[in-house]
C-alpha cells in the first residue's frame, strides 16, 4: 500500500511539478514546505508570549518574535495565495507553540473577519483557517462571531493618521450568533499578524457586550516594535 502511494507521488511529481512555496525547491506532490523550510518554521515558533509594546487594551500574545521567516510565510499565504500553507502554518503552531497548554476546551476562538470582496479575491480568510485548524486540533469552540460591516482600505496602505479612523465601525457582531453562548467564556481573537494592533483592538471592541470572562488575542507574528523602531530611525535620519 505504501509502495503504491510512493509510486503515485512519483507519477504526480513528474507530470505536476510541485515546489516549496517559500524557497521554490522541488517537493513531493501536495507538500507546500520543503524539509529545510519546515525546520526553519518550527525553529521560529515558540510558546505564546505576551507582547508588551502595543497600544491594545487587552493581552496580546504572539508565537514568534520579529522573525523574518515567519513574516515571509504570512505574506506568501496572502499574496500567493495558499490556503494549504495557512493550514500547514496552523498545524506547526499547534505543535511547536504547545497550544494545548494555552487554549482550553471551553475557550472560543474568533477569527478577525475579512470583507466579502477580499474573500472573493483570495478564496479564504487566513485568520479563519488558523482559528478553525486550532479549534479542530484542540477540540475547542470556533465562532465567526465578528463580521465586516463595510469595505476598508488595507491598514498597510494607510498613513498613520488614516489607520486610526480607517476601521471605525468596520467590525460588528454577526446577527447569527447566540450571545448567551459567549457569557463567562474566555474569547481568543485570532489573526495571522499584528502590526499596530488597531485591527485587533477594533475587533475586540465589537465583542465587549458579550459579557465574556476575558478577551485576549493570539497571533502568529507581530512587527509592532519593529515599526516603532523604524519610525524612530526615520526620525533620526530627518
Ligand atoms: Zn523550501
């Protein structure tokens, strides 16, 4: 049986060459990360650590710190785009960050939502893929409780002052949820990356009437300090 699987993989590799999504080396059919890149990713993921330098008014945890390799993977997921790579990233996070000791079966995982227009372009919401995969692996609750009420410019293409207002009233509670199901629970808002933290802040604000026990956020990577340092460097250069 194993032999047959190997032969089939060989056959597919010849006719449908499959490449590592990061370094472009040849891979077996269906494998999105080569062994070297998978190792590099594993090394860059650690247990959730609280990010101290954000403006968020809730605890924000990250599973990698200012790591260029993880940030590259997050970018490839979005711009390639690759749902399979997002699933692989989530699986590595569950193992390497030992998420079973951080997320309890009673917690509710809530992804940062994506507007329908962007969803149609990309075909998936990477925050949802992460949250759903964590929930599936850890047998906890998943709920797309927040929705986008309007289309907004990507935060990355906003000026610093635009960023503050770009997301005003952009996130609301889904009309499909049963609010009492969230009462007394710990809600964990999931996203791939935190930059200034504004997107997470606005998402968390939309959950504040749910009478949760606690609301926190968990991301794969963050670059908040980097941005602050770059700004400082730019100012020094002026
Ligand atoms: Zn590779």
